[in-house]
């Protein structure tokens, strides 16, 4: 059975949530920059004409094996068709992919600069993003979600984080 683009994105969102939790928690034995770069590369293929995300899952799996065994063992089930994917609005998720990639890039910048506390705080905010796309925050308006999840970082560190992506939540 062929993997659909919707199923592939649903799995990458679940893997992303685990990635953000790992960065936020400071899990050992993981190359965070390689992890987030790999996820951004995979996300950039959603609905790509020549090479859609569904055709990149094998490559993503190989990349994730290389970022650290403890992380890969946690997300390995996401590559099985036996693991169900939460129902979600595929169009909404596609609309938010640029923001996820942007967030990943910002976290990587902080990690490369050695600003681990800032990177962990950003990842802590980002770990709610996949849940938002799965509809887990439906009691909040998009603007309330943005303010609650991404509004904390600028107050804590007096610098912007996801400000450039706020329009997606208005």
C-alpha cells in the first residue's frame, strides 16, 4: 500500500513533536541541529511535484537513525503503517509548514551559537505546534494559541521568536 502525502505529513508532525520535546528536555546523545535540519528538509517536500514527502520517508528514516539511537528508537514506530495517525486538517498543516521550518531554523541558530537555554525555550514552545495542527487546541482561537505558546519567549528573552509568522494565526 502506497503512503499518501497526508499520512506522511501526519507522521512527520508526530516525529517533530518528539524532536521538540527532546531539544526542550535536553535529551543526551542527539545531534539536535541535524535532527531539526532533517525535519525541515522533509517538510519542504510536502506536495512537491517531483519528490513529494511521501517519497522522502525512507530518506528521513535513514537521517533520523544518524542523529542518535535513543531518539530514533522513540520515533521508529511512526514509520509503521500499524501506528495510526491522528485526523487533522491537511490544508491547515500545509499552510503552517513555512512557520515550522522557520522555527526549526531559529532553534538551530541558537544551538550553533551555544545559546542552549534560548534554543530549549523555543523548542518548548514549538512542541505544541504539531498538536495545534492535529486540532488539540481547538478550544483556543488561532490568535490565542499564538499568544499563549509563542508569546512567552519574547517576554522571557526580550527578543522575537515567531513574530514573522504571526500572520498565519490571524
